């Protein structure tokens, strides 16, 4: 089972779209969504740079889901 952390914020259409596309593209995935606005450090780190998907400490994509990240996931 692949675990992906998706840094996002409520009402973010890019975030919603990225999550749907990621879940549709990868079988056996668990997406943990973290609201960056609930933590001042995360808000400072990401600002408006959401969504950001991270797996195993590596950034998979930022802003928009990139299907090429699937190859990165499979290569690990």
C-alpha cells in the first residue's frame, strides 16, 4: 500500500483535482490530506504552493498532478 501525504487547504480546486487524479492513477494508495492552514509552520513553508504530494520523504508533484510521478513511485 502506497502512502502519500497531500498538503492542501480547504476550498482549493487544484487540491481536490490532484487528489482525485492521484487516487484514480495509483491502485492501492492511501492519501493523508493535511490542511496547511492549521499549522503556522506548514502555512509558512507552503504558502500558496498547494497541493504538494509527498511519499517516502520525496516530493512527487506540486500544484498539479503529474502522471510522470507514477513512474517515480513505481521505481522506488
